C-alpha cells in the first residue's frame, strides 16, 4: 500500500513546530554585556558634574562634585562664581539640602572632604586664601545624622591633620627657622584652639641647621587637656605633626 506523501509532510511539520516551541519555552534571555544576572542596576548619579580631582589643571578651576564616603553619603557640587565658591549639598537621591557660600577665594587650591575629628562624618574644607607658604581654610562641620553643615571657623597653615590624641593639628610655616603647630578641637560645631607647639630650628653658626627645640603655649584650651604646661610640652611636642618639622 502506498503512503500518502501529503500526510508525511504534515507530520514532519508538526514535529518541527513542537520542537521549536519546546526550545523557545526553555530559552533564557541573554543579559546585556557587562551585567551579571542578579546584579543590582547601577544607581543614577546625583550630579552631572565630573568628580573633583579627575580633571586636568586649568586656568579657571572647573566645576566638579565631591562624594562623601561617610554614613550620610552626601554629594557636594562645587561651583566657582565671580571670585567665590558655592557648594550645593545633595542627598543620596539628588535633593538639594543646603548651599555653602564663600564669596572671596584667592587660591587655586580646591575644596575637599576629610573627617578631621574622627566622628564618622566628613568635614568640608574650603581653601579661601593662599599666601607665600600657608593657606587659610574655612571648615564646615556636621555631627551625627545631621545633613546641615555649620561654619566651624578658619584654620591657616600648609596642612591639616588629625592628631594621635584626637585633636585637629594645623602646621604653619612662620619664617625660615620657625614652625607653629596649632592643636584645635570641635566644641559642638565650632573650632576652639587648645595649645600651639612652637618649633625653632637651631643654627650651628655656619648657616646649617644643627637641631631644633619645641615649646608649647596655652591658647585657652589647656584646661580641657587635663595637663599642666610641662606635661603638655611633653605630649604635644611628641605628636607626629610636630616631629615632622623638627630636626
């Protein structure tokens, strides 16, 4: 008996259709290049400005954004306007929280973030004036979960450090043979001076430095240290910020 060729063709087509459906049902979509299944979608940047520090030097400082890595996770948009600086504080979703304004800035140095008092929150450090060797900085401070910053005060020197004993240490050059290292503390949201370590470089009589000596003076905060002046001399003259300028 001869088989009907039409029936055979229909059977083959049906089998191919079932196989294709089965393959379609079990296929998985291919993720876009660079994204692993289960990986969270990258968060949308809260600012369109480029990161500060990633830009080549320019005659006019470029606008940029600083990103805090502390618990608040705030962003800070830095803009240069009419000889001054404005910094817009943004929350994690890009909402504007506050604007910090310093109308007169006379230095190419750029604002930056640093936790100066080791309280888990970054301070906003804005250079406002640059002299021959020292720079004057304005410090903005926030504590706990606060999202508003207070102008804590001004510090002047070539660098700002956190001391081993929890103070803010500011090293300033005071002429060829003298350095002053001031120690400060945050009292609520204000900077208060504690003591200053004065370092004098000693001349051997031929114009060469043969050593140095360190003395400490009370700047109004010695009482909060629990030390007398001699004890303060021993402690603060041994701080790394002071030791770096001694010979």
